[in-house]
C-alpha cells in the first residue's frame, strides 16, 4: 500500500510546502507539522483569498496524500457527505435479474410469501456493490493515504457539524446495512471557514486552530514571485507595496492574495513597468470588488501609486 510522507519537523513542513508552490509563514508550517504528527484536524480560518483552500491542497501534495474535497453548503447532509445507495444501479440490476427474480418467487402461494423470498436477497442490493461513497467515506476507504478537505464548514448547518464531530473523533462511520468502516490509514483533515457563522466549541476543541491573516510584505512578495514567474522585480515590489497600502484604507473588502495576483497579472498583460496614479485607477477593478471601495481608493491614488516596501523586504 502506498505510504504518506510523515513530516519530520517544522522546517521540513516549510520546505515541503514551498516545494509544491505554497509559501507558509512559520505559524502555518507549525500548524501543518502538528496536524500531521498529532493526527488532528486543523481548522483554518481567515478572510477570503488568503490561501486556506490552497493550504489544504499543498499539505496533501507535500505529504503524498490524495486530496478529497467536501465543499460545504447550506442543506448539505449525510447522504451527500458520507454515502448514498446507488438507486439507478439497483434498479438496473433488478431489470437485468428479472428472470432470476421470477424464478425466486415462482410457486409462492401468497404475496407475503413472495415478498419474504425476495427479502432473503435484500442484502445483495444493500452491499458494497451499490454503495456510492461520498467524500468522507471515500477518505476513510482510500487505499492511498488521504487528505480530507472540508471546505467552508461555516456554510453547512450546525446539525452537520455535530455529525462531523463523530466522524472526526474516531475516523470511523457506521453504515447500518454493512457495518462500521474504519479508516485504512488515518486521513489528515483540513477544515476551512470564512467565519460566516460561529462554529461550535465542540468542533473547535477537536481541532488545531490556525488563523491566516493577510500576508506580511515579505511573504506576499515571495508569493507573487512564485505565482507570476517572469514578473519584473520592480513591478512586483510596487504592486505589493500598493496592495499593503490599500489594505490600510478602511474598505468593505480589503484585497487578498488572490486579488493581488489578479492585479499583477493584469498589469503584466498591459506591459506595465511601474505604477502611476492613472494606471492604478484604470485597473482597480481587478483588485477591489465593491464600487464604494474603488471610489475610496480613487481618493488616494497618489498614496497608493507612491507606496514603497519597507527597507529590509528583499
Ligand atoms: N501562501 C501561499 N503561497 C502561494 N500561493 C498562495 C498562498 N496563499 C494564497 N495563494 C494564492 O492565492 C489564491 C487564493 O487562495 P485560496 O483560494 O486558497 O484562498 P481561500 O482562503 O481559500 O479563499 P476563500 O475563503 O475565498 O475560499 C490561490 O490561488 C493561491 O494561488
Ligand atoms: Mg477557499
């Protein structure tokens, strides 16, 4: 059976995350290391676009685990998260086995007797053959060690959280018709949340907690270099300085790493060598998503275009 890499230290976690294109802070690398070694789920919170989902992907890749993702939404229930019976396939089999079924009930004197005979074969239709694993069961049954990403848990209902607690407590689930399925290898679990609602204390207690904030200038510059190869150093520095300055304005939605990357890619396409007020004004819509925020930024074009990175950011 394929094996996952076990992280040897925080430094090892950092190096492996970097090697798959994710630039962690020391705090992020520490959480990943602890989550791996303590086999504990890690709950990652923070604003949109700071790299929560990407961290799960990188964690999986860095440790040789298959990423299995459960995207949460309102109304998500066990049948979508755990397993379903494959109804269409069951139906198809009953069609194909029509003759056999007829033989089974041939000679039955009453309806009840016929039904009793069919019931004897019920197990066949509620067996692994007709089980459709959804992400959680897939992660438990995966031959290859898995990383289960439960993305945006705050969008699911509180009842779903309660159900999740049981699964996370012993990495096992019970399918009444089949029995208990225990994980072949303990998956690593990353949950993400945008804090759309407060999560239960019980869930928080079972998880390591990691808050990812907007990156420091140094880390953001390195992320830009990594994600937009070929960008000139001068433009990268100007853009990161500008974004860091914009985040200090009182905006409804400050730009995140995702938007920084969108902005700089747009500027590269426009063959910009540096920033000036007009260029900032013309391209703000790739960076800010609210008209009010764009308006506010337009009042500070000089401040944005003129921003410089602090000395020491290399
Ligand atoms: N540390 C990092 N190293 C490299 N790239 C990063 C890093 N953090 C974020 N990114 C980039 O930022 C983008 C946005 O990240 P991601 O989608 O993971 O954000 P998110 O926090 O999950 O946002 P949302 O809450 O909206 O789902 C990714 O495509 C990735 O390229
Ligand atoms: Mg995400």
